[in-house]
């Protein structure tokens, strides 16, 4: 189901970019260059951020799969206030706090990962390339970047409409 959603999102991005590309052809060379560099740089940020978080989630699933030690339903019924908990259980709770702190540091590392930084470098490099070519125009550039949020919005509407059935 998730893969189908990702495929749908990519198809929406490509369709919107194709529409903007055809429109930009009629506007001229500067429009084509600005919209495509903006779209490709924004898309690289989204794609590389997605890959970064996916890698982080897979790593957490791998490391936490063995560690999770929750109280089951019978333990909750027998000892709802944890009165009969022994010292080993208390040590386990401390280790859970340590695990949650490790998870926080792992999610922080995904937020500042190399993948995302590469995406932002592509954005900045594209911007400076346009400036160096003396071809930068703000309206076509923002049009190219706006494909990403518009595509996300369209995907949300599409998913809501077709996932009800």
C-alpha cells in the first residue's frame, strides 16, 4: 500500500512538471531553465529527506525489535499500580528511558543527515547557477518549486478519495 502511494506521488510530480514544462516552452528559454532547476532541486530535497527518514526508521526497527519489553494485559490486571515490581523491572524501566533518549538522538541525526544536506546543496547550487548565467527570474523559479507542495496536496486529495472504498 505504501509503495503504491509513493508511486502515485511520483506520477503526480511528473505530470505537474510536464504541465509546467509545456507552459514554460511557450514562455521562453528562461522559464524552462528556471522552472526545471527549481523543480529538480526541490524534488531532490524531498526525495533525499524521504530516503534519510526511511533509513532511520529501518535502523530503529532493527535495533528496537529485540528490546521492546512491554507489560502484557495479564500483568496490567494482576498489578495495575506496579506494586509487586522487583528490582530487575525497575532497571528495565531505566533502560527504556535510555532507549528513548537514544531514539531522540537518532531522529535528530536523520534531520541533519548527509542525504538532506546534499539536497540543500543542490538547491543552492542551482540558484547560484541561474544567477551566474544571468537567467534567474523569481516567478518561474517559484513556479518550479511550487510543484512539490501542490503535488503533495493533490496526492492527499487523491488518497482520501480512493482509500474510502
